[in-house]
């Protein structure tokens, strides 16, 4: 029984709208998002880049609520990569304050929606105020049982894999592990995403079609969906479009 979700898509140029059909029987458990286009969204409007990041943060809450309502169980958002440190200092300083702003402006509504916040990445290298805000968001939502909102912050997949290999090598050297015991399940458990299922669907906004060192091991079998929409414009209609395409691609007609 296809539950018809009349979600009117407003395409970027708003010239065309189309209904979207979503089946409740094949909702992706884990959706991962590369939230790109915040600076370009602002530039197109003659606004400072930081306004793009601020609006991007509002899109995080919007997308989280939409995903939670749809029945998505895990939502991983690429908030700051290990490569982002190369950006101008004033922009990095602003970005490092966004978790604090998120805590003040957005978290209460997500707590009402029973959302649990997790973080993955090297938090030791973050400023104290950033790390404390993240720890508070995790602490204040740790008993929630709804959608798990997983922020990748100061995250890089190659560093994650390198650190995992080093840890396994040390375990072998210490006699705690034999090489024959290394399986993909063991590696899954040792990565920063340990405990989460692999993403079923990876979304990247703003028209870029790169993986940008994001969850390279975990997305081995993920459906990739790219949109020209800039992240600050992303809303429920775009999530539904991505999930509808995911369902078209993964339709099994009862077969394997
Ligand atoms: C660094 C950064 C950038 C950031 N952007 C807003 C979204 C667009 C992409 C980049 C900018 N957002 N959005 C939410 C957070 C966040 C992270 C951890 C946490 F526990 C609570 C909130 C965030 N963190």
C-alpha cells in the first residue's frame, strides 16, 4: 500500500512542481548529508558567508525534523571536515561557535522530538567552547530514543581509517588480536561511526559530485543522490525527492 505523501516539490527555479510518492516500507534507515553550498548561497544574495552558515544551521534542524517524521533512524551531517581548518581564521572561528548557537537556538525543539545527538571526529583539537557545547548536546539528549542526529565534526575518513589500522596493528603487536580476526565487522566497530549502520543514502547539495573524504569505508554500498539546491535552501520537499529516488533505485518487487 503506497502511502501517498502529497509533498509539493518546489524546484530551485520554482517553475515546476511535482507530487512525490513515498512508501513507508522502504525508508532508508541511515541518511548521510554533505551540507554544501552555504557560502555560495550567501554570495548569490550579496550576504557574508557566515550568514550562509547560520541559515545552513537552520536547515539542519528542518532536515532533522523532516527525517524524524519520515521514520529515518540515523542522520549523519558533515558539519566540519579536517580540511576546513584551511579556511580563513575568522570563518573557522565563526563555524566553531555554531554548536554553541545550535544548543541555544535549535536543540530544545529537537529534544521535544525525542532526537538523540551524537558526534564523531577529533574533538580534542576543537576549542573548549565548541567541545563543551557538543558534550552538552550529547548529554542532554542521551536518553532520547528517536532519530539519532550524528554530527561529523573535525572528521576525515582517511584519518579515521588510518587511526583504525594503527589501533589494530597495536592490538596485534600486543598479542590482543591475530590478523585472521580482522573482518569488515571488526573494522566497522573500530571506526568513529561504530554502532551505526552504514548509510543507505548519501545526499550532497550544491551540485558538487565529490565524496570529500566523507565516510569512504561506510558508503561502499550507499545510494548517492546529488542536487543543485544549496544547503540553506534544503527542506522537506528535497528530502522526500531524495528518498523517492532511493526507493525507485532499491525497489525489489518482492525479489532479492
Ligand atoms: C562546525 C559546525 C558547522 C555547522 N554548520 C551549519 C550547517 C551547514 C554546514 C556547515 C556549518 N553546524 N551546524 C550544526 C552544528 C553542530 C555541530 C555539533 C553539535 F553538537 C551541534 C551543532 C554545526 N557545527
